[in-house]
C-alpha cells in the first residue's frame, strides 16, 4: 500500500475555533506526520505540562475530513524572525466524508488490507512468459492477468471473503505498474460499530497472519460503508494504520521456510477459521499478550518474558482445571486440619490453607505435557526447564535475591523466553484445529524452530537424580 500527502486546516479536538494550516504525510511504515504552520494554543501552553496524546481534526484542500488519533507532540519551534511551527505524529487515523464523532454508527461490511497478505496467499494473479529467438535472444515478454476465484468462509459472526485483485498505475506508453492487490471483505450478520468490527474480525485476522507468517503483520487500512450505490447521509470512511501498529520492514524477506503455515495449510484443516475466531474471543487476554509481544520486539526482555509467562498462565486457566481437587473435598480437608489445631493457630492455619489452586509449576507442567507431542523435548529435561521457568518468573516478578538464588539472565533468559513463546505458538496451533502430528510437521519445517532447537540441545541438563516438584 502506498502513502499519501495532503494540505489542510487542522484543529484540536477541544478547540475547533483555532484552525491552523499544515502538511500531512502518511507512510505505512512510519504512520502519520503533521507539520503545522504555527502552533496550537498560546505561548503560555508551551510552559505547561502537555497531555500524553490528543486528537487532531482536519479538512484537506480536496475536501476530505481527517481524524488523527493518539497524536504525540514532536516539537515546537519558534523562530525570530520567521514564524512558529509545531509537529505531531500519529499511528492511526480516519479519512472520510465527515468526522466520525459518533462511535455508535454501525456498518454491515468492511474491506481490509494487510501487509504481506499476498505472501500468505502463495499465489499471484500475474504470470509472465518470455519469448526467445534461437533460445538466445529475448524477443518479447507477455504478462497475463488471471483473476483468482474468491474464497468465501462462514464465521461465527458472519462471512469472510478473500480476493486477490490487481492495482494498475500509469499507462503502457509512459510506464505501467501492475501490483497484486489482495484484500479481505467481512460481511457481518448484524450491523456493528467500527470498533466492534475491528476487535472481533480485523485484529484477530491480523493475529492469525502474524502466527502463520511468524512475524508481525500490519493492518494498513480498513474501509467502512463502501457500497456501489451509497445512501445519502450514510457514513463512509477509511481507517489507516501505520508505525506503532507493527513494522513491515522486518518481514519483507520472509520466505516459506520461515512461515509456520500458509493459507493452503490452513484451509486443509476443516473449520480452522471458525476455530480461530472463536478462540480469539474466548482467549482474548492471552491472544492480546502473545501478539502484543510479537509486535513489541524493542521492549525489555524481562518484561516480554513476564508477559509470555502470564499468557501461559491465562491459557491454563481457560483450558485446564485450576483446582487441585474437588472444592467440597478440599473444604472438608481444611476443616479436619482446622479441628486439630488449637486456638488462634487454627485461624492462621485455615488462612494458609485457603487456596485450592494448583501451584505454578504444576500448571506449567500440564501445559508442557499437552503440547509435548507438538514440540517434543524442546528444552531437554522437563523438570529442570520448569524449575528454571518458575525461579525466573518469581525473580523478575518480585526482584528479591533472598528468595530466588538461581534464575535465567542474559542469553539464558533470551532462550527461556523463546522456549515459552514456542509453547504459546504450539497452543495456538492446536486452537486453530491442527492435529498434534500436523502441528509438529509445521514446526519441523520452520527454520526458526529448528534453529532454536539446535541452540537448546542440552541447555537444561537433568541432574544425576531428577526430583519432581
């Protein structure tokens, strides 16, 4: 997707009376940049603490209304002689016929563009044939376009269609550019707000592609209210994303060996898309953490590690039994112990026995065993790995050397983090509907996994006598 630029009038959300001219540029990788010919407010405002972010509205010279969200100030410059300037940046904005001031507006369908969607398709609508004379001299090149057949899927909340069209620019005389233009269309069973459509349909699809292509995927734009015969007064706008929504630069050289699965792999599993959108809803907190980590590679490693462990804990809470035993049996056991302890010590004992939850290491062991058919003995000794996971999680949570004496640090923490992320991806592959055997095949064809497995060979070596905790 290409960027664009525009000139217009701009004003703050709370002060439409003060409108300032400025230049807006959009780059899918960098997001939106706004350069004002002046600055908002007065000189007194510059001496006060500025809000973390703000919303800026604008109207361009060609009549488009633009809403820039979560704008961050990039600097104010006052020149004498000259005139003051101010710069802002934003990662997402709405461009439409009118400002979307009412979040309650509802829509039936939307069109979505995502980075690297064509790589996931694994097919191109363009084919090239070269002609040679005497098998030596090139005499001609024929480029043919064959429109691929759309693919349609029924989802829990409606339908999804995948199409791979063609975008043309220029002319055969002065230079013609032909670019495959894959996109996704969602048609909902019931009209919904654009925010609901983003959370239920668009972002889960982005996360599915990020899992499949094994790299951050960016939603570049979502178009709402597009119809062949628009109704007068009906809202129509396009939501653009860029910059903080995820970088496409890290992914442009990704090839099949680095993917976990492609669209053809996914469609070979019956009901896989329905499974995924259902899982994205029931595992919303876990999914948000996993793909937040994937899209935030610059965050500190210890914070990413803790977020990954938290995602595993949420997954266990949603998919496994959290209690050690039947609650009635547990209450009975606590009462029997309480009766044996005299006086005030009884209350203290009852308080200490107040939780029927499984300990952390037992929960992680259950998840590990559930995905063992997928990733195998990735980290050597299971118990030594789980001990390291527990100790590291406890240390980086509480930062107390007196209670945790051994924990992963430096390169060891990195490999521990990558092992946890591999466990999370294995869990999600099973949620999609891949069988353990098929999921294992996908991992065994993935170069990232094979590299990690080589690095971790013997990393967690069992002691002479292994003791389960």
